[in-house]
C-alpha cells in the first residue's frame, strides 16, 4: 500500500476554494463549542460530504478495553455498518494507518487487497471507481485515531487537495477530542473530590463543619455524641486553631437545646471593664453611658447554650460571678437588685493549661472544677496528620470558588503539607491554602510556591506561638534543648526551632541514624538537633524505610 498522487492538470475553481474556506471556518467555530464532541464531529463529517464530496466520513478510535480500532463517529453510515467497523492494529488499510501514522490513499478500492470493505459493503457504494483516503489523527506526534472517507475517483478535484484538507481537518478533530478529554478528566476529578468530601461530611462531624477521619478526632466526636444531651458543663481544651468553637456548636446542635440560641463570646477579645456588661447586661443608668437597659449574653442564651471562649483570660473578679451562675442558675444585671433565673448550659474553651493557672493563682479552683465536669480535648493538627489531605481538598474547594480561580495541586504538594508541623493548626493550614490559591500561577499550586509559603510560616517560633495561644496545653514545657535557633537556610536572624520543608533524599539516611544514636534513641531530641520537628523526622524515617526502636 503506498501513497499515490494524481497529477490532474485541471485547476480547482474558485467555488471549490470558497467551499474549503467555508468548511474550515465552520470547523473552527465547532472547536469553540466542543463540549459535545459527538455533535461537533458529526457536523464536521457532514459538511465534508455536503461541500466537498468526501463521503461516509468516519473517525476510528481505540477501544479502551480491547484496544481494537472502532468507528466512534460517522456520517452516512448505518448502525450496523458502524458496528462492523472494527480493526486490529495494523489490520487492513485503516489499521495500518493507525500503526504507522502514515497517510493512505487508495485510488481504486476494487484493486487494493488490503482494503477489507468490512464496514461498508461494496454493493452499497456507487458502481464506478471509488477511492478511499485515511489520515491519522495525531496528538503529541502519536496517532490516536484515524479519519477515513470515500470519494469518487472521477471527480475533477485533485487528490492532493483532499489530502491536504483532510490532514488539517484531522488535526482539528484531534483538538476537539483533546479538549473533551481534558474536560472529562477535570470533571472526573471534581466528581471524585466531591464524592470524597461528601463521604467525609456524612461522618459524625462532617455535617457540622468538622472534617476528619483520624482516630484522635473520632475519639472526640464519640465523646460529643455521648454527652450532648446531658446538662453538664463542658470544658474544651486544645491549642488555638483546632476547632474548639465548632465542637461547641456541634454539642449544641445535636442536643435537646438546639431550638434555642447558641451565644458565643470571646473573653479575651473584650476589655475587662466591658466584659461584665456583655455577659450580665445592665440596667439603665447603672454607669456613665448606660442610657438604656441591656440584656446580657447569659440571659440571651436562656434555654440554649452559652459558649465562653478563652475563659482562661477572664478577669478574676468575673470568675466568681460566673461560678454563681453555674451554682445557682441566676444572673443579676449591673445596677440591678434582683436575680433573674436562667436555664443555660455553659460550654467553655481555652488554649491555656487551667490547672497551671490555678496553681499560679490566676484561676479559681472552684470554678475550674465546675467547668471541668466533662473535659473534651481537641487534638492538634500534627496529631491528626491523616486528615491533612481531606482538609486541603476542602479548603481548596472553598477558596477556588470564593475567588473564582480554578487551581490544581502538583505532585509533592500534599507531602509537603503533611510533613509540616502546623503550630497554628487548622486555622494556619486554611490561611496557607488561601494564600497559595491567590499566589498560584497558570492554575497550579506547585512545590516551589508551597515551600516558599511554609518557609515563611516556619519563621514563627513555636514558643512565640505559645505566647499567642498556639501551644497545646498537654505538650511539655520547653527545655533548654529546644530553644529557638536560626534557620539553617537563611543568613538572616530569625527565631525558629525548625527548618522549612525540604525534599527527602536517600543521602541523609546515615545522618538521621547518627543523630538518633547520639541522643540514645531520643527522637525528639534528635529532631531538635537536626533542626526538624519530631513529625518531620518521623516522616523522613518512614520515607527512607529506617526502622528504629
């Protein structure tokens, strides 16, 4: 089988050229509306037949299961003919075009042994000399399919003109298929992510905005379901950014008080001289500026739940009044002379170690016992690393929709996020991902961008974060061995106990082993000596397959 050219001396007339231009313009328009490739390719094949006499056009593509070349798009073929159009790689004219990536021009199908006439029976074609042209549909220099047509040999139009046009059309059809493939891949990715997120939302805490499947979080959620319908006071502890208020709202929403208000107040965000008025309310004229009576948050929460966030920062003078609310279930507004009964469940939260605050004389022991009837501890994000991928998908979905940007995450980014220590917990992860979305270019979040952002985040010392409420109250106090140190990768002075994420290399295995040996097997101390967090060290040991006792 060879490529033949007819040296027909008859020049194509102006009408034929106009028809070619019309066809190409219409194909270009269809490419812009290629959301439905079946309709677009059918229209292209139809115009080829109607305008240029290139009849019974068909597009053959490999079957994803069998690998057989099958007719996927056609014009002028019956369903039976389409079904018969199946070829192995290299079989017949069409199969050879697919295998070699070369054009085939059969000037007379009756005199070509390799022309199988499998799809279209010869008797159904005109009883004169019929030619068959097949051109490969190419993407990235590889044939992904075949475009084939019939035409009458006697037509005055040159074969070479048809070949040139069909190569252009095949390229355009290839682009239509490529666009559809990209759309299908992106759609499948979004469907998968939505299914994954929906699965997470269907778990115990997902519908309340608490995402995660780690054992540490599941333990908390089980406790929440167990105590929600009790009337006991709850004390939620945990570092800032771990989701303490979300847990408090969940307790309220699944309790019998859910039809009544959930009132939240941050004791650290309101000046001490105003906090009492916010909580208890005041009567008209109770103090300068009290031009009218005000109902306090406690009374507003009557029948429902009052959430006292950062109760460890509550002034000592107010602690005794909150204790009275818990004991006697009454509230007295400032300037008032009578007690008002209230039915309110109090949920308190703090990032501080209240037991240490009691020992230091900064928090009332009796109030601590009243609050700590049901303790719930929110795990730090470093203790639920298996949830980072789920949380990342959730926040990326949120901020791509919020900012109207469609971004994808490059390979290696999730590993960077999982290896980071997250002193600011979920809130810090959320901020990092929103920043990554806004700074991303070309619709991608790559490892260089994440490394840069995490490097900036790592400049905040965990012990600086502790002063801002970032330290887990159950974590050990800092020792002389983990004082802030300068980042190894920067010439500037900055207090940081850890270095930013760097790619794991097999060459560092011996260095890790030696550091662990020098500390007598103490991985926490070894991590500090290496400028890593304990979890970064554990991650590296796991990636390198290093087993330690």
